C-alpha cells in the first residue's frame, strides 16, 4: 500500500508492450539528480490514472504535483492506447524515382487525351462552320434563282405587238452557262434598273434648277405642248425622253464570272438586247467562291436528267435553250428545236422548258476550305491523282466525289493512300489537261434543285407543217 492507503495494482505482464511500469525517471535521475527539483515519481495505479486522466480543467486550479502526475500518466498509458492515423505525424520522405515516373506518365497521358479532344473538337467545329457557310450561300442563291424561274413569262400580255417574253440559255466563252429570261413582278414592287426606260422622243418635262441663271434657261422648253428637238440637256429631260411604264415585266440574267455568281435585272424589256444584261458593273453579287454552276433544261422529248445517248432514241436534258427557235448565233443555232429565222419573231411556235435543274458547287474561301496540292505533275490522261493529303475529302462514288484542279473537274471513284483513283477526266463539261506540281486541288459542296415552270410551253408541230403554214401567209 502507498502512503495514501491505496494498494498498488500491477498491470498484467505483456511481452509485446514496452516496460512502461515501474519507477519513472527524469533526465537527471540517472546521475542521482532529481528532475526539476522533485523526487522521482512512483508507480501509479489504474485508479489514480483514471483520476488523473485528461480533463478539460487540467492546469486550472490544480496543484503542480497533480498536473505533473497527470502528464506522467498520459505518457505511460499513451503508449498502450491505439493512436489515430489522423493524429500520426506525417512523414517528410519525398517521392521515389519510380513514383515520380508513374506520376509523370499519368500526367502525360491525361495531357495527351486533352490535346486529342481539343483537336477533334476544333476539327468538328471547322467542318460545321464550313458546311454552314456553304449551305447558306447555296440556299440563298438557289432560292433567288428559283423565285425568278417560277415567275418566268411564257407568253406576252395582250396588246403587245413585239415578242418580249424570251427564254435564252447559252454558254459563255469559258463554257459556263448563262440564263436570261423575262419574268413578271410579284405583288410587291421591285426596283429594277430603268436605264433604258424611255421612248426616245422629246418632252417638255423640264424642271428649272434653283441655282441656274436666267440667261441659261430656255423658257420655250418649259411651255406646255412644246415638242422641240432632242437637245441633250439633262435639265429639260429631253436627253432620255418620256419615261414609259414597266409593263409588269423585267429582264433577268444569271451567270458566273471569276467564281462569282451575278444577277442582273432591268426594266422595261428590250427584247432585242438581252446580252446587255451580262454586265458586272450593273449586276449584284449573289454568291462568291462558286466552283461550279450548271443549268439543265427539260424539254418535251427529255426522258432523264442523265446524259443519254441520242442513238438510243432517249434524250437527256438540254444545256442551251432558245424559246424563239430562230437565233442564228452559236451555240443557240444548235438548239435541238431550232427552226430558223422565220421563227424568230413568231410567238406561235415558241417553246419554254417545263423544268429547270440548277446545280451549284460552293465552298468556303481559301485557306479555310478543304484543299490540298498535287504531289507531282500529272498528264492529261493520268488515272491516279497523287496529292499531299486526302484528309477531309469525300469518299469515292458519291455526289461530291469531284475535285477541281485549275479549270478541270475530275470525278474519282476511290481514295488510295494519298491519291485519287480517277473515274472520269474532264467531267462537268471541262477539258482534260496536264497539271503542274503543287497545283491547288479543291472539292466544294454540291447542291441541286429542280424548279417547275408554271408557264412552260411545248410545240409538237413538225418543221414541215410549220414552214408550209408560214409560206402561205401573205
């Protein structure tokens, strides 16, 4: 028993535990010195340890001896109690070389995946943006051209003594199609150009400018009923003559020049001067980067939109059209229904197509479009087109499987490595020719639309009957 009358109880022996029971010594007890000026501590019983366990009131109102005994008990029993891993001291050891290599490998793998995802996302966005631009350009152009064709005139209004309603489709010097015809106005007004809206006769529609001196003004030109000679004075209005009504009709022309699609409209109609519409100075730009423009006409003997051999008796669409059937200028004189000069001003045998198919190939501007270059020079009869890369080009044997090199269209049937396998040279009405190395290769997006003409006209009379009838006329 101790001095307090409490019998000391020794804990059970456990060889796995460190010998913490017994006489506690301080750092100075080995040399016979008392630690901190106090006698050596004695063994404590479990009861006293419970009484001296951790307490929220430790150090407040307790004696120094009691506090020291509690601290000693904490050290003795703390080694026997399980320690929480959250309270365990952290190791200051760094990463080993193997751990560093594994970490760097994981980091590089994640970075590579991120770069791949960003690259694929950027490519998908670029393809979508390219398709959007092509669709907007093609849709806008096809809508406007289809609207003009749907309003094409098939016959002249009552009381007109000259043939004004004409439908002409010829070819430009470079082989691209041009289409010119007369159309009516819709319910709303359209501001067509009126550069030729005059009858050429003098008038008295003079308006005196405010800043004009009296000595320069011809008073007789302002008198009502005065019809003097055409003096060319733009103040009097006699330079152009009397303006006449548009008649509800206008001339429209569509053509491609320098890969730009133009539209021109003019009123009133000048039936003998349709070619004056082919003028970029007075035309409006409809679409740019037009790689291909084609117009096909369905006439009364057409059986398919495909080009059929005439020897079989089945005819395909026409590439030129002359509603008068009498224009002797090339290539209109080779129109399948051409008759001659007698039919030029005779509206009784005029013909208008029942359907018109428009094909348009557009693309984004360079260098945002899908393009590549020739890997080496090729001849005009080469059956393989070697290029730098075929990435982004359509698969073979599809409606878009056409490539444009310089001025030649080439249809391919397959892609083999970094080369195109040729299916047709000189496609789309072009001529096969040789190409130099590093020539630009483009593809574009192709759109097509078929427009039905409401005022189409057929003529099934034979040429023999027609000429016999016209020769009987006085």
